[in-house]
C-alpha cells in the first residue's frame, strides 16, 4: 500500500489514540492488529502493522523492509545523541513489553502524540540512504519528488550543490 507522508502520520496517530482509548475502556492492552484488522477492516498486511513502516518502504526504495531512518515520526534522541528508531529503546519498545493496561494506555497516547520529523530531518535521512552502493539515482529522485519534496526543500536542507544536481537530474529525466 503506497501512503503519503501525511497519510502515514495521520494513520499512526489514529491507531495509537484508538489503542489508548480501547485499552482504557476494556481494561486490557489492545494490539495493533486488533485496530488494523478488526476495527478498520484492512485486508492488506501493513509492514510491521504500521503505516509509518509501510511508508518507509516506499520512501527508502526498499522492496520489503523499511529503513527506520526515513520513518516520518520523530522517536527522539538516544543517550549518544543519535536519533532513536521505533524498535530501539523507544516508547514503542516500552509499550511492547508493558503488561499493565493503565501504563500501556499512557504509552500508546504518548506514541500517538510524538512529533513528525521535520522536512530537513527526512531529507537528510533520504540522502544518507542514497549513499549506499546499490541506490539508483533515478529511483531516489523520483521518490523524493513523489514524496513532495522540491529542489528548494533540498537547497534549504542540504545546500546549493545537492539542490543544483537534483534540479539538473530531474529536468534531464522529466521528473520536474
């Protein structure tokens, strides 16, 4: 399922608020699968039962596995000053192991309200992903444009040289 960044973030918030509400109402911890399959009627399997992971597959040009660095949610900074990802010492990691429904609902509500990454954070992460040897430049710029980012966004975040290169490449390949 191809989601836009905004759709992934909106669905993330909707799911986690629902999980918090239902956990409080029922008195036991409600799962992501319950939201996705029973309550929303999805017949497709989202990667990791998560709209943000599904989006990260698209944004990182991966076929099956998301790259957490392009998750649209800002999971915070770890003790070493690096960005956290959802499954590594984050609120989600805490939620997965908690059994107390009151605590689970509180964590779900916090997860629902995590901020989205800024465009600059996303663009930096995308460019870092594109440094890998198997990255295809056409796929990279197509995805960046499809995600709604412009050469002005890249210029603001990365400077003139990458923005000028993007502009030239995208014009030559009919992307803009």
